[in-house]
């Protein structure tokens, strides 16, 4: 249980940092300073890491082909929705619905 809280704290701190650090690049008059390229990639990398931490255990715990199929269909549906609409909330909802429809 302690590992869970440590993980939640690290994710929370990283999420907070991705919101606050870009504010440090604003000058007092509101103009943006030049940023390094690593900062532009930090947010997507954190999201990818969190996605892998959630998705990978689902695949490793799947016992039957139908469970793997449901997870795969949910991921493909979420990806397709994101590709068409670029709305993460809608993509999550579509992926969950597709997973629920296919799951045993």
C-alpha cells in the first residue's frame, strides 16, 4: 500500500511540475522566452509512461483470448477516436465503451 501512495505522489508532483514550469518561461510583460526542447516533450512522455503503467498490467493479467481482444479493441477504439477528434476525454469514453461491449 505504501508503494501505491509513493507512486501517486510522484505522479502528482510530475503533473504539477508540467503545469507550473512553463509559467517560469513568461516574462513580466507576458512575452514568452525561448524554451528548451526537452520541456516540450516532458508532458507527452509522462502521459505515455502513465498509459503504459495502466495498460501493461491489463495485458499481463489477461487469461483468455477474449480478454486480450477486449483490451486491444478498447485501445484501438480510443486511438481511432483521438486520431479523428483530438479530444482525450471522448477518446477515453469511446475506449471504455468498446472495452465493455467486447469484454466477457
